[in-house]
């Protein structure tokens, strides 16, 4: 492994969407799948007794925006928890490649940019649809061979 300003060079890649994340490492021109991390984000959660999506237990239109705000707050808290879990996993990385099909990877990119201890981290964001582990490893290998 090469050393870069006193730190061991650690190249990681994260393929992520709202349901889970795959953590890969890149070393000696090989991409290896390290871990699959499930997401705490829950979608379409229905509470027993809940009516339509407009309100929690009734049909009044006045509560519709409050219910939407509550759901958004819950989603933001779950997203923050997810990013916190991922942040711990990539804390020692010197290079990070973020992959995935939606906007979560970009949100995580901005989250990391706001953290002081990630100011020296080299990051790159790429769109990537769902793929097999072999396809994902090949994409990570190709991306790191062409350099971040």
C-alpha cells in the first residue's frame, strides 16, 4: 500500500440506494465486496387504524400538511441515521467512489462535505443502476484505474 501524507491509502466504493448499501474496497487492482449494510429508511409504513394518506385517523383536510411534515421529518431522521452508519464505515478512506441509482448518493456526498474530518477525502459520484456483484466490482475497478 502506498502512503499519502502519513496515511495508508484506502480506496473505497459505496453503491447505495434507500434500501441498502454495498461497501467495496479497491486494492492491488482488485475490487472486493466488504459488506452489505441495510438501510434504516422505511417506506410505506402504515399504522393500524390509519385512514387515507391525507390524515392519521380522520378525513379532515386540515391535518394533511401536518401529516406530510411528520412523514418528512421521520424520513430525514432515518436518512441521517443511515448516513451516520455509512460515515463510520468510510471514516478511514482516502478516496471514495459513490455509486447508485437515485439521489441518496448525492445527498451522502453533501453530508460528507459538511463533516470537518472529511475535508481531505477525494470523492467522486457516479450514476449506476442496480447490477450484479461482478458488474459492480468491474465498475469500481475501471473507475479506480482511470483515477479519481
